[in-house]
C-alpha cells in the first residue's frame, strides 16, 4: 500500500492542504501559475503552507570547480598577445608571441600616453593582419582582455582617451587598425586566455 502524501496548494482555486492527489488536482487544474508540492506528513504540509513556496523549490547552483579549464585545452599552435602600460594613461607597449614557445613575433612601443586596453586592441589587430599576410586565416589568437576582444568584434576602439599632441602615434595606429577591420573579414578565432586556470598569458610583460 502506497504511503499517504499530503499536498500543499499555495496558489490554486482554493489554497490549503489536501490529503490526496485527486483533491489537490482539482485545485490546480486550469489555474495559471499554480504552485503546489507534496509532503510526507501532515505536520510538514501545515508548516509549509504558512511558509513560502520558493523555499521548498528553489535550487542552489553547484559551486564552480577550481581549475575547470585544463591546460591541455590550450591550442599551442596559436599567437598570444598582451599589452603593458605604466600608468593610465602612460607609456604603452604591446607584443605578440608564439603560444607554444613564447618566441616574440612583434613588438611595438613604448608609446606615450596610451592605455592597456588600447594596447590589447592594437595587438589583436596586429596579429590578425600578420596572419592574413602569412596566409593563416584560421590560426587562433589568445588575449586576456575581454574589453579589447569586444572592441575588435565591433571594429571600433571605444576608448575615452584624450587625443593630445604626445599620443598622436597611438591614434594613428588606432585609425589604421579600425580601417583594416572595416575592409577585412575576421576568420581567425580570437580566444580568451583563461588566466585563473592557466597562469599569465605567454605574451605577458611580467610587470605585475
């Protein structure tokens, strides 16, 4: 013989505690957004009715595991880029390296009165242009800057940096990069470097 259940109806035709499913069903059928749940004892059901429905149904998300992205996921045949800036704004430089070996492929700067995000943006576009020139339209590029990746995707360096006489070179590079993005289709995957799981990106300048 099946053990008796008690049914709490918080929202239905007639809220209350019911001793059978048939009785509960009559209260929730045809009622939009009905809220109900079964309990093993009458005492539990009576207490639940006085409480909040969500207390008994809300699920908690499991804690995110530490080190969830293994280093084996790194695509070693790729380019990693990074930027460094001494101040905000300050002297800015950027570079790109082979992810597998750390061999430097390009380096620009230091340039006066720049920002780290601008450097990251320019580094990604520099890598894209270099790979296009080399006929490698599918080689991935790693960057640890979500901001710069977003700017590249939109084709615009959305900086609030003031244009002064001392940072003309930086704004020339931004203009050139934006023009390149406007006429070239991006086919290389631009991937987020998972610093928390993998450590600093291979192109890091080591000044943290």
